[in-house]
C-alpha cells in the first residue's frame, strides 16, 4: 500500500461497529477503539507508514512467519504484550490482507469485552454519532427537550433562573448529535474551561432510547475528541437528584469535586472531574 492510501485504512477502521478514534500519545498513532479498548493503531507518516493490530499468539506467530520482516512483534508494546500485537509495514503489504487483519483485530477485542458490552454494541451500531456545532438545529431541538426534562426534576422556574445562563449554545463549539436514521435522539458537547480542561455540557439521550448505552458511548467520544484537541481533564456539573447521570459518570471514572465557578453555593449541584 502507498502512504497516500492511509485515509482508506482510517475509514475502514472507523466503519467498524461503534469504533471511534483517540490519540492518547500525541498526534500519532491514531488509535481505534471499541468500548474503550484499542484494536488498531495507525501511524500515517510517509517515513513511518505502519499499523499495529490486536491479535492472539497463534495468529501473530503465523503472520510473522508468513511475512518475515514485514509483520513483526508490536514494536512499541511492552514485551509482555507483544504476543498479542503485530506491527505491519504498510508500504510492503497487500490491502485486502490488511483489511482481513483489521477485521480479526476488531473481533479479537470484541470477544474479550464483558458480555454486557458485547450485547450493547450491536444494539447501538445503527445509531450515528455526528460532530457538529452549537447552532445545529438538531442540537437546538434536543437541548430544548433536555431543559424540559431538567425543569421537571428541579422545577422549571428554578431551572430557567439559575441554570439557563450557563448553558448558552454560543459558547459551545464541539458538539456530537446522535441520530437514529434521520431522527436526533441524543446529544452532548464540551466547551473550554481552562487551558488544560474542558467542561462537558448538554448531555442528553431521549427517554425512548435510554438503557442502550448511548450516553456512555457519547461521553467516551467527547472525552476522546477533547484529548485529541490537547486537553487533559474534564469537569462537569450535574444534580444530586439526577441519580442515573451520577451513576453513569461515577462508573466512567468521574469523582466529586468542590463546586466550581457558577455552581458555588448551589447545594443541589454536584460537580465532578476526571483525568482524560
């Protein structure tokens, strides 16, 4: 394969059910994940055009013997992990065989996920996660539904007086909207908090599709995008009465912190933080 083909490899990885990209080590490699687990790592550099894919020891050994010097042990992996990863020199490799190995890498990760995650992924694979901005009409519509939901929990007048001014869309530029077909069913966003930190905002999934794991997938993708943008931490504000939201964030590694900024003194607010 030629270096100019790297976008085709990227698109193939991203087309796998529930796959998304992260860049935890800097610009490269681009890491492709499902349910938080990496199945491939692509380095699209002209002088270092390689991909590292997940495998199992038997398959790893087969490919290394079949393609000596082209398929090697995961070059950047600790020795204990190298039996489970192969690195491929892409400018010396066949595209169809590469895609077969990516398929195998995805399946290898999928089969080792917890059973709950395995059941969740097919159920949400028909949903599309679209990156957009704060003026997207679908995002506007979903934010209105979110405000109605929050108003029912904390009181509509209190929601409007205390919180609306901190949720204005003009300060939100990084948005993901979830679609089922053409129907928007969920959204989330982040905005700048400080040089190292983003604040997650407007996390919402329509009641009709709750319980599928969409909110968890949404937060994972927002975190990944923020990390790609160079941020190291995320903060958020929720409410003690929003027990399902608190449970979700806690399971995802968020910890309670003192109320920050506009939420200082709001006893019903719960602020949380996580290192990305």
